[in-house]
C-alpha cells in the first residue's frame, strides 16, 4: 500500500561515503596511519581485498566526484573527516594540507549547491591514540574526541550545518569480526565493549554540546545502524526474544543519545551477565546534557533481523559478515538468555547474505518517530553487489534500482504516517571499499574502475542507477520508474 507520492519541500537528496573507504592518499601530505589503515592492510594480507592506501582515490578525484554528484542533482552529501589527516597524532599539531583538503571539498560542494553532512568519526581512530592508550579502551579518549571535535567545528563550522558525531555505535560495540573497530585486540571482550560504549556516549555528548556552542544554527546527530528485530514465530518466547533484541541492539543506543539515559532492562541484563560498566559521578549528567543537544537521528538501514528464544546454555557469539559473497555464509548472533539470531524465511537476501526488507525501513522510521518524536535523516541504505563494467562503459545495475525504489516507497509511507524525514543519503555516492569485502562489493551510483588487485586509474563511469537516481531527484521522488 502506498499512501502519498511526495517528499517534503526542501528534502535533501544525496548519498554517503566515509573517509578511509574512499579517500586513499593514506600516507600523503602529512597524514599518518589510522586504525583502519592498519586493519585493512591485515584484511588485504589475509583475504586479498584492497587496502585503504588508494581506495577510490577520492583525495585526488574529489572535484570530478562533486561534479558528478551535481550532475545527479544532489543537494546533500554525507562524508566523514579522517581524524588522522587533520590531526595526525590525534591531538596537538594540525596538518595544514589535511585541513585544507576538507576546506576545498566543502567549498566545492557549496559551490555546487550541495549541503555537506559531516561525520566526525567513521571507524578510523588515529593510530597514535590507539598506540598511546588503546583508543576507546581508555577514558582519555573522551577529552581527545572533544579536542578533535572542537578543532573541526572551529575550522569548518561556518560552512557546515549538519554534524554527525559517531557512525554506527551499536555495530562497533556488537560486531567483533575482522573489523574490530574498538581496539586492536582480536578477542571478544564483552565487558570491555560496554565500558567503551559508555566512553563513546560521553565523547558524543561533549561533541554534541560543542556543535551547539560553536556552530550558529548547527544541528547535531549520530548515525545508527537500524535493523528492526522480528520474532521467528509468534510463540511468546520468540516474541520476548525480539523485544529483547530491539532493546539491546537499538533502544539502548537511542535512549542514551535522545533521552540521556540507559534502558533499564538492558542495564539489568548486563549486570546479571557481569558486563556492567563503571559510571563515574557526573557521567549521567553529561550524557543528559548531550541529549538536549541532539537534533536529529541518522538512520543507516540495510536490513531487518530475525530472532528466536535463545538455546539454553548457548554461549555469546557475534554476528559475522559474509566474506565470500556467496549466499548463506553468515554467522548469527547469540546473546545468552536474551535472543538468538536466525534466518527470516519470508524475505530474500543479497549475494552477501543481507536480508532485503523495504517494509522494515517503514517499520523503524515509524517506531522511532512514535517513541522519540525526533527528525530523522537516512544516512545509509544501499545494495552491495558485483557490478560489471561493459565494453561500452555502461554498468547495468537493475537490482540496485529496484532496491532503492522499494525503500523510497517505504519512506513515503512513513512520511504519510507522520515521520519527519530530512534527507536521503544512500550508500554510496561512488564505489568504495566495503568494510568486509574489498572493492569487489560495490554500492555506488558511480563506478570506480579498479579491482582489489589492480588500482588502475580509478576512472569514473555512470551506472544505470546514476541516470535513474538523477530522474528521481529531479521529480523530488515523485517518479520512481
Ligand atoms: C555500514 C557502514 O555499516 O555499512 C559502512 O557504516 C559500510 O562503513 C556499509 O561500508 C556497508 O557495509 P559493507 O560491509 O558491505 O561495506
């Protein structure tokens, strides 16, 4: 059922990327290593996937990329700042060339009428801080994050209205995988993760307060990965497991950002599991103050989840991404005594085992609006696939068009039901490194000609979805055909 056929006046249309996944120039112009440079070198050695040294070479192609975005009619672009490019040691001396790069990028966007939406941290902590005290493992990160936030807000605040502090905090806390983004340790130490989560909430709160202090008219948010959890059956124990999963994976993070408090059932569970964390006097006051500066929620929506009652005695297990790009290779999450992930037989999946569920997007948008009454921005949504560059330079990606079309319809329904949506920034503007599958798994509207083994010249090509999305934008989402 489709209720309305329009997006609001002034709705922002664009796409998203993150710094380490697209910039390249990883050791150029004064930039030092960040955690993702190191992790992606390891992934390259182990799986043969491309590392972050060249990525999509956006650092050298940014003008061309912005021109292509403008050709599609973009009015917004979500990207992240590479902390170690502007502050190579995390704090202290800035790197003039790195600072200049983001001025140039923002100016280029503004010159084309594109609103920048800037993420402060998208998984790439400077290695200097990781080596010094373990990154998110230490309380020191809160002040250092605030130092970095103050620096970039002072530098770019007059040109950027929309700021996102942290990308996908719940994923960082819950996934262990090869892309362990909290520390360099390879082991799953759940207790440590919830302490780090608390530090992230404090760092986020400080940065949110700074956005309001330093940016006139500034709007602060954070982008969360948002999957609604469905019960496998209507057996009460499965329904309870779904309730638990939604609280544990979703509300626990939103409650902290938006209400400035921790979800009671999750805190009780963590305590029972011996995973409770240290909260010092003043911490909750800071988190509360941060929540008063939280203006919009960024939604990264790819898929829904399905859970059932946990098997008694099952031990804790994190979900692991499908690394080989053949359906069925996925490990489901287990949280003992809380829920156990499983396959949803009612919906299809991509080759990388991502369930495809457009209605799930309508569900989360309406659920969040009913619960928190907060404006939202789609900060990611997209279809990762093996695209083929034809001899004539065309790329036929009907699967991506079908996916995005279905999600736009779901957004229209949510808007009709009262959801205040600011923008649609799907993943990704152009092809870039996947967090788990190198460059082979592509999401972009713009094809970047390189492979995992051969960086070639990273020449840009327009995919079929490029032309389709251009028409969607030109009609403010009225024409999705
Ligand atoms: C989101 C991340 O989780 O999903 C992005 O914010 C990521 O950084 C995207 O690239 C798609 O996931 P993947 O693993 O296919 O790259």
